C-alpha cells in the first residue's frame, strides 16, 4: 500500500517532506490515516510478501520487536482530525531523522502555499480541480529526493477530466 511506501521513504531519506492530502483534511481520517496506523502496528503487513496471509508465529514475533524499536516513537501520536503532521524524530544518525509527513486538505490552502515538499500523495485525485493540482505541483521543489513524485489515486472519472486528458496527452502516467 502507498502508506507503507511513504513510511519506508521517510526512513530511507532523512529530511524528506511528504505532503499527503485530500480535498478536505477530515476525509483523510478514515482513509490514509487508518492505513498508516495499520502499517505502524500490524506485523502481517510487513510479512505479506514472504509468507502470504498466514505468516508463522516466529516471524510475527520478530517483526513485532522490530516495529516496537523502529516505530515506537510514532505510536504515541494523537490520531484523528488534530493530526497535522508526523515528524520522524530519532536519535541523531538513525534513518528517518527529520523526515516529515504533512497531512492537509485543500479546504485550508494557506497551509499548503509557500511550502516546499519532496513528494506528494493525493488520496482521491478526481476531487481536485486543475488549479489545485497545479498549486501542489509547484510546491514539489525540496531537494532531498532525486525526483519529485506526485502520486494520485482515484476512481476513474469522465474522459474529459483533466487527469484523464493528462494521461491521453502523455504528461501523466497511469498505473492500474
């Protein structure tokens, strides 16, 4: 899942700044934030690729220990509509030091302007207007990652939606 990718990216690139957003901030609570919390607490998600749906208990115990060491500092955060960002604060020299995930909604655009990000993930991009899309795209100018991914998930929209036109023009890559 995308939440796992973003989490691993924050650990791998100290100081990276991810923007995770949706049309409204509150709509992230039952979508991305739920998935993100599951990533931090569910050892099965870390083992799916190796063992499938039913990993052995010894592997589960190893991953539980790893999650406690690696993610314990994040698990004490408040979850819900008040969670605006997660900062990866670990002892100096550890993976993830200074990385941030900023949670926002287009319903509070002043929070998004004049801020630099390395990457962005839009949950349900078909809700965005072209102007909103372009304003986020302009903010991808921080210099931690070698590229500036802008990942959008969405349900298929009408063929004349600007995202579909960008795919048709070859300016955006669509993955299914």
